[in-house]
C-alpha cells in the first residue's frame, strides 16, 4: 500500500497508472483543475480498490498555491512514496508562432509549472529521504521539430531539469524518473492523425511507468521501441534534420 | 476529429465511421449536440462487436463511448455495481471476480461494453435460466438530445427503460448503468462435453440438461449432411463450488493484418469441422476450467475477424420457437450444407422463457442458430433469402446485432413493437440498420 500524489490526476495516462496502484490498495492525493473530473476519478479508484482517493482542486499555473497544496498532501497522506507529475497540454504550434502571449502561457503550463512545483517537492522529498519523483516529459523533448517546437522545448526543459534533479536527489536516496512516452491515444491526442501502428493505449504506457518506478529506472521510453526510434532521430545530422518535415 | 475510422465486427457493410471520442460524462451532452448539428444524426459506438450495421450511424459519424470507462460505485456486499457505459465486460470481471461476483449474463466475448450489452439486450449460455442482460439491469442514466439526463428503471421512466433495453442505441446515450451481479464461489467452471450424431440427439440432450445446468450450448458441424446432419458437440457447465477466485490472463494470439482474400473457404472449413468433431472422444468429457476458455474461446485470438479478408463476413443468427424448432433448424442446415459455405463454429442454443423488459429483445423460447459466412455474392443473398423464408414460416426472427441483410418487411414482421421504439427514438440518433429496416 503506497501513498501517492498525482498532479494532473485527470490525465488519461495518470489514471491508467493510478488504476494499477489502486489494485494494490494505495492511498491517493489527486490534484487537478476540474472538480467534477477529480471526483469521478476518485470514485473510480476507490471502486478499483484504493484505500482512499482525496481530491484537491488546483490549476497548476497558479504557482503561488503549490506549497499550500503540498502541505495539504502531506497532512493527508503523512508521507509521499510516489509523486507523479502528469499535467500538460498540447499547444497549437501555428498559434504559438503568431501569438506570443499564447506561446508563453503554454510554455508556462508545460515547463515552468513543473519546475516551480518540483522545487518544494524536491526539498520535501530530500528531507523525507525516500520515495520517487516521476515526471512525464516526452520524446518530443529530445529534439526540436518544426511542427511542434514550443511543446518540444518545454519538455526539453523538463527533461534537463529532471536530469540535474536526479543527480542531486540520488545522494539523499530519492529516485527521480523521467518518463518519455511516444504516441498515446488520450484526450490530448484525440484530434490528431497519429500513425496507428505506433500509437498505444494509456494502459500500455502505464504498465511501463509503474514498473519503472518499482525498478527505480532513471529514464523510461515507453513503449520500448521509442528508445530505438529516438536513438536514430537524435543522430540525424542537423543539416538533414532541418530539411525534414517532422 | 481523429482520422481513424471505425467499422463493425463483420466489416460488412463497409461504411467507415468517423469517431468523436468521449472521455468524460460531463462532455457527452455537448458532443452529442455538436454531432447532431454538424451531421444531422449520430449513434453511440461501444466496442464495435456488433457484426452488421446496427452500430454504424446513418450519418457515418459516431460518438465513441469506450473512453467512458470508470466505475462509479461498487457494493461488494450485495453485488451491485454502477459503472460508465464504456466499461467492458472484461474490465468488470477483473474487478468483480476476486470479490466473488460474476456477470449474470455474458455473451461469447468479454470485449463488449456495458452500453452495447444493454442496447442489444445480449444473451448467453444461461438464457434458459437467467434471461437476457437487461433482466439484471437495475437502472441507468439516459441522455437525449431533446431532454435533460434521466435515470430510468423499472419504476421510473419505465417506457424509456424498456425501450432502451434492446433499443439498438436509438433512445439516447446511456452514460452509466447499475447492474446486479451473480454470486460465485469460484472462477472455475465444471465443464462437460459430449458428442451428438444428429439434430434429434441435440434436442434430447438439451431437454435433459437445460433444467439442471446454468450453462448449455452446442457447436455443430454445419457442413455435415445426410444422417450426420446437425452432428456436433454439446457443452454444459456450472460455476464450481470451491476453488480459486482468479482473473484469467492468458497471452493472446493475434491476426496482425487483413489478408486480401478470405482464408475461410469450403475446403478449409470442411477439414476444420471434421477434425474438430472427431477430435472429441465419443464419451462424455469432464474438465475443471477457468471461466475464460469456457465463455470466451474466440477472445484468445484478437482480431480473428480479419481472417475473412477485406470483404468481411456476415453472421446469420435466428431464433425459432420451440414448436417448430427441430424441423426449421433441420431445413436451415440442409440449405447451408448444400452450398458448402458457413463457419468454423455454428452455435446452437436453446433459449428459455424468462421475459425481458426490452421492447425489441431478440430471444424467444425456442432454439437459436448462429453462424458466420464470408462475404460472397450472390451466394449470401440467395442463401439468406431461402433461410429467411424458413425462419419466417417457422415464426422465428433474426438478431439485429448480427444483421446486415434483413429486409424491412421481415424486420417489421419479426418485431411488431418497432413502431413504439420509433416513437421513443431520439430524433438525433439513427443507425444504418434503422434506416435500412424502417426508413428506406
Ligand atoms: C465473438 C462474438 C461473440 C458474441 N456472442 C454473443 C452472444 O453470445 N450473445 C449475444 O447476444 N451477442 C453476442 N455477440 C454480439 C455482441 O454481444 C453485441 O453486438 C454487443 O451489443 C456488442 O457490444 P459493443 O459494446 O461492442 O457495442 P457496439 O457493437 O459498438 O454497439 C452495439 C449497439 O449498442 C449501442 N450502444 C453502445 N454503447 C451505447 C451507449 N453508451 N448508449 C446507448 N447505446 C449504446 C450502439 O449504438 C449499437 O446500437 C457476440 C459478438 C462477438 C464479436
Ligand atoms: N498522449 C501522448 O501522446 C503523450 C505523449 C508524450 C507525452 N505526453 C504527456 O503525458 C502527460 C499526460 O497527458 P495525457 O496524454 O494523459 O493527456 P490528457 O488526458 O489530456 O491529460 C492531461 C491532463 O493535464 C491536466 N492539466 C493540464 N494543464 C493543467 C493545469 N494547469 N492544472 C491542472 N491540470 C492540468 C488536464 O486537465 P483537464 O482535463 O482538467 O483540462 C488533463 O487532465 C502530459 O504531460 C503530456 O504532455 C503525452
């Protein structure tokens, strides 16, 4: 039975992870921005075996409230075995190119809100001296693509931040996992024309995530073949990469 | 809107459906209204395990409900579960079996949604004792484009309750369902099987075992002729009284892609059926098996529908009233054996007399016959029309969930209450099937 905090708990990927932990009678502290969705998620997890699933409404863009939320989580759960940070949005790249305000807002939500939150979280976890900080980044952060570089750069920031944080946390016994999913069929991608053969369900990704946390892996590509795809993509020379329509 | 399109299980008729996936109950109403405004009508699409065109919207734009896969409340004391309509039977079993509860009624695949199970009022191997799925539904929430959400039960909005059970998805979108489960002591099944040499022997076995066992079904070799006509294997079983309460997880095989032509032809079929029949020893066999191979043998191979190739296939399922059953099934099998088409598994099952609340529920007291045919023309059209006359003359009917060919005249004759359903239909919902059998 684990004590688990989920940030962006209404994410399809996060829910699929939570269902696996619910079967082990874990207790949850769920953070999201829509009360009704949180409430439905919580009822589902309890029916699936969770010890309890407490909800906390917060828009993560409201950085000022992060500390209060964390205090409440600790008061409720007593300790944090796993904190999974899953919230995110997929910006419209074209709009980002035309509208600075929109671009920065998206960057805030996908990058800065994560870095901001990780700061008090890391301090608490360091003090606690155990547990896992798992952060959902993306394969999109491994390389800047013409079609998606605002999102990609936000995820790159998250990935790099987590790499440094891992080095710091390792010394105090805290595990940091960077999760890099490929294409996953979730509400975020419902409107996209994803290649069917490369797209998996949130359940497939969730199994990998739960296992990577148990095995204290550093970086997870999920499904596994993305590790190979990204090895190739990372090595495409810049001169060629800029000509590709990716 | 996602570019992936959906089809029915038989992949015939080919009307690719654009899908608007819905993930939250709070988004159902907006999605429903938008689809209707944009395309004239829509239809809920569960998991596409219906064979013909009853799960295809006449606008070809469906509202995909599989994303509504949350449980809402579980009362393990009394075995009452409330869950969203997109929850699959497999997901429900995974949760309920360790608590000692099973589905009161299950079709031959666990990959259907609760919404789909209600909309076709599905039946299983225990129809003779428990009736249809709808007999165990306590209540559900129905969302219509012309009204606010209503909770329907035998007490409240009972007209909509009855019309929605077996209502082919036409009365509204079901957002959640509350179901009474069946208590079990073990997830194992005491399974027995025995060979029978012809149709008369099937009827004897059914008469003998139906009253004593929870589950009965028969597989028949649809190509056997003459004195072997209707030979097959009779299977019966009960939930074991002791043993594990375990969810079964068997590695699945898959048919990875659709071959250009059907792999099922009369030669492969005859060979398979003959081997299957003779592999079974002549004597009574007993085994203690997990629920999965007993109820869901076909689920072991995912995408098995692809073996029929790009043209797809049709299932023919009819039910014949008891009085005329033996003669009519005999005549049907003769027609099928004569053309040498048909499927690996022709399924024969006696249905009982437990009444369903559903207005358009398919089963009636008698015998149901179901089998698959590769989509071949004009073979299917001519064969089906001969079979339809036999069914009609015998006072039987066809199952809309499996249908891609029934004529409008036959449908109205088989289901005289169709006009009551039509008057309760949500004007924004319409299927390819409904258009074909009532509006064409
Ligand atoms: C291998 C196999 C074995 C089968 N065995 C049996 C059997 O033994 N007995 C039997 O009765 N059937 C059997 N079937 C048929 C199957 O059980 C039904 O077709 C079932 O309705 C399919 O459910 P689905 O979730 O896939 O729904 P779909 O096929 O996607 O849709 C079926 C109908 O349900 C409606 N619907 C779905 N969700 C909702 C909702 N939320 N609100 C309102 N309407 C909704 C749709 O509009 C449509 O009319 C079998 C099918 C297969 C493939
Ligand atoms: N799906 C993919 O292909 C894919 C691939 C790689 C990485 N990822 C990453 O995986 C993570 C989970 O995404 P998903 O695919 O599961 O999509 P999803 O179901 O749409 O989940 C995203 C969730 O984040 C929540 N959220 C967004 N901004 C928020 C904020 N400011 N405050 C609170 N909650 C907020 C959303 O809440 P509301 O529902 O209330 O708006 C939503 O529930 C994201 O970080 C995403 O970038 C996804």
